[in-house]
C-alpha cells in the first residue's frame, strides 16, 4: 500500500497499458513533453518515445477523427480532450463515427478508442472548464461512459477501458485528481457494468458517480447524527449501467436519492431515478429524489458553490424522504 | 489639390535613391505547393490529344482502356440506380453522372491494398473498385447502413457527415505507415464539404504527420443547390493546400487521361513518404443532387446542356479510337457488358431483402448491455405476439 493521487494512478494505468500492448498510442494537446495540463501523461513520451505519446494540432475533431483512422489501422488510441467543454468540437466525430462504426458495418469495423475527458467543477475554473458533459455521451448508443471516484478505480477502470473492444468515454473528475488515498497498484481490473456499494446502510440509498461520490459519503457520515443509516452506491460505469446493484440496494432500504454534479434536467440522474422507480416501486416508501447542479450554465468560480451539490443539500433532501409517511407538501395540490 | 498615386511614387525618396545591389533571392516557400494556374488537361473536349508533358506523363494505353470500360459500366450502373429509385427499390440515389472520369480514376490510381474513404456520391467509384453493387446500394436500399465489409474491400463506409472522412483517412494512413506498411489512403470529397472544418483538420493532420493521403476534391460546382461561389473566394479549391504545406494540383475532371495522370502522380508522392497531396478536379454534376431534388429552382437547363459537350466518356472513346486502341467491336462488347451488369443488378435488387428486427441489437456493442438484452427480449415477445395474431387472422 502506498499513498497516491488519482492523477498518479491514471498515469500508471496509461504506462502499464503501453507496456503491455504496443498498439496503445496516447495523443492530444500538450500530452507530450508537458505531460498534459493535469500531468496525467507525465513522463510517457520520455519513456515510450514520441511515436507512442505525441502532441497533435490543436483541433479536437481532428484528434478524435485521427483516432478513428488509427483504430481502423489496428492501433488502440487513447486521446485526451483537455477539458470537458473543449471536447464539443469533436462531438460529431464521437456521435456519428466513434459510436456508430461497429453498428454501421454490422460488427466488421470497430474502433476501440478511449477518449479521456477531464470533467466537472469545484476547482475554481473559469468558464468552459467545468462542464459535466456525461449525459451527452451516455445518450449516444455505442459509447461506454465510465467515471471513477477513487484512486484504485481510476487505475483499474482505465486499464479496462483501454482493453475494452468498444469505444469508451472516460470521464475524469478534475476535483478528485489530486486527492490522495491508500492504494495498491496494479489494482485488480474491474469489469464494466458493476456499481459498488461504498458504504453499507439500511435507511436510504444515495446513488452517485464521479465527483458526487465523496459528497455522498460525507453526507452519509453526517447523517448518522440525524439518526439515518445511509447506503452509498458508486455507479462507476454509467454505460453499461448496473441496474442489479442499484435495485438491490434500494429494495433493501426503500428510499433513494440520486446525486449528480451536472445540471439536473434530462441528466443521467433523471435516468437513474426513472429506472429505480420502475424497478423498486413496491419497495419505495417515498418518491425517488434528486440532488443535482442547478439548471444553469456552469457559474463563475465565485458562485460555483451555490451550484454544486453540497452535503447540506443532500441532507435536506434526505430529510424529505417521507420518514413520517406523510406526502411531501410541495407536491400536494393546494 | 489631389495627389495621384503616380505623383506619390514620383515624389517618394525611394525612387530617388541610387540603385542598391540586388539581394540574394529568398526561395519562395510556397514553391511546389501551388497548383498550375490552369487545370491540367491532356485531351481536348473532342478527344484530340494536347502536347505531351513531362510533369504528367500519359498513363499506359491499357490502363486507359480499362478506365473506359469501367466508366461505361459505371454510367450504366448509375442510370440503373436512378431507375431503381423510381421503382421504389432505393430510398434515394445521389447520381455521379458526368463525373465518371473522377469516380473511376480515383480508384484506378490505387492498389488493392490501398484504402478508399468515399462519400455517399461515390457508389460508382465503389462498383468500379469491384465491390458488389448490391452491397454498395445497401445503404440506399435501406436494409442496413453499410453493405460491404470495409476490412475486406479496404473501403470505409460511405460517409454522409460531410468531410469527416478526411480526418479518418489521415489517421488510417498514418497508422499504416506507423506499422510499416506502404498503404495510401484516398479520400473523396466534394466542393461544398471543403467548407467544413473537418476538411481543414484532416488536411492539416495529414500534413503535420506526413500521412500518405490523397485528398481528391470533385468540384462538381454545386452543394445541392448552393453554387461554388458561395463556398469559397479562393482562386480554386486546389489553392487550399498551400496553407497547410500540402502540394496541390487542379485538373480538368472531365478529361480522363489527365485525371488518371494527376492522380498517379499524387499517389506516387504519398507512397514515397512525402506526405499528403490535394487534387481538385473541375467537373460537373449532370443530374440533380438526388432523385428527390428539383434542380430547376437553382440552375438553367442551358448550363447543364453546355456540359454535355464535355462528356468524359465520349472524350476518352474518341481518343482511344484515334489511337487504334478501341474499335466498334470493343465498344459494343463493353456496352453489352454494361447492359448485363445493369440487368443482373436489377434482378438482384428486385428481391425483397430479408431484415431481422432482432439484429438491431447485435452490433451496438461487442456484447449487448443488460439493457439491450431486455429490449431485445421485449421486441422478441412483440414479434411472437404479432405472429400469433397473424395466425389467428
């Protein structure tokens, strides 16, 4: 066991993947000599050479489209989008080609690309640097969408993403990059599609992913003072989604709050809430509630803490889970 | 008092300065990148040859005969495909009539081991490459998106999102050379799509990574209804290469001999490891954008008629006849082959294709997700219920 950051774990995953499979190539903006603006690719060019890890022109559609061609030639490209909102120029390549080539060709052509996207806020970033863009990708059939919340998951899920036969959008929560934890690498590879219970509890389930997982865990800890024993489920892979783990937890606790940092309307949390109520209706003692970012463009840094799901907001929401079996007065017609 | 520019120049101290010794000429950094100021042409519109030139040697006569054969078959295929839309066998068909020299030249310049990145207007090119025409038309018939196996015929699926294939071609070509293979990628693109960002990103990536790609622009003068003048203020589309450091050429796209000669040079350049090459062919789309388009709203019949005199097939036929490489019997034999090709296509397209709703779930991922398995089970149950109802009826 050693103490390490998520950034280091991601770096180790890339290095180990490049070592194990010479088809793996890493490229993007500033990923070479600089090692990426977050240093996730630090040292890879020096170690593996500038054919395996290289800088590209500053053009995101170009980067992803180039990766499509490289994958067609038999390589395993891992590309970095420098920031969430900077990936938008690549969206056509991602939605029309990366996601669809296997389907369009009846499986003849697959493009197993990993698109790494540092995402979400809480870092005091100026505009266009803090978007939670996971719903765009999760809404696109053909993509797998993964987001780690722990140091060991960062390693194991990235290794799995690189080995996966399908394209993966790998969403890295920026605010968790430099938090340290005890971790042992190489961590066991985690198959996609398995959520994990991070904290066992009996009274209600908090479902979260990526940057919202530490918030959920902190809220669960604080809830003990209120007398609630909360379970926390970390989704880990948004696509494929693990209905089984989520459903088992909510059937056990009978209450559920879904937490995401992204704006709420039409988001991943909405999908999760819908799936939970479809599958757990008879076990539920209260409507499934959501805590999400506000339905606003990501705010300027001095205002971001009003936007982000906080422990208090989670606890306030847990309090509305009809503990007295009375309907939430907000939803009762006057 | 007005001052004329002439007066300013006369009064300028510069003109009174004694002559300075000539400074050594700085080599023009764009030398070798700019296209000829006139499109390369080796045949007159009537098929008579222009003087031979060193920069673009004429392809061997056997290659030109083969080009003629594929162009004749290709045009007959194109006519048949348009007819199939009228019979309801194709949802839509974008014709490339008039562009036969480009469609055939683009694939004839390549080896079987090279890759082609076509658009939706390249059905003729793909059949000329030898791909089964039914597989080529699968997209437009509507039973699946791509009917051929790209990894077998080394041809990407026909690309509908404009210019996106330009970047794929750069990546594929770079990946091939990275792995020690001498593959060339040829990306077809239309004039309108050169306005898309991915054209520029593709050419730029190919140039920066010295990827062996030929970007082949068929400038057929229209993007659906929008004329070239609304796409660019450049002298011609071939001038777009110089900004990326990519050598470029423009060619008379209705002169089959020149098209093949220019593409041969471009492909050789790429294969020699010198990086990408941009070729613009000036041609003309003789038909509407697709069978669903109404071209009377944006161009005159006279304009279209004027291009009939520049027909690429008649031009090559006249030339080959004059050279003694083609006679009545050969022309008739090729026409017969084209008819047989079209008849076989018509027969095969008359068969109703089998489609399986359950196959919708097969190739979304390598393995279907649990959610897709659930949806497949639901569709299977719906189908079974429908069969029971049919049985009851």
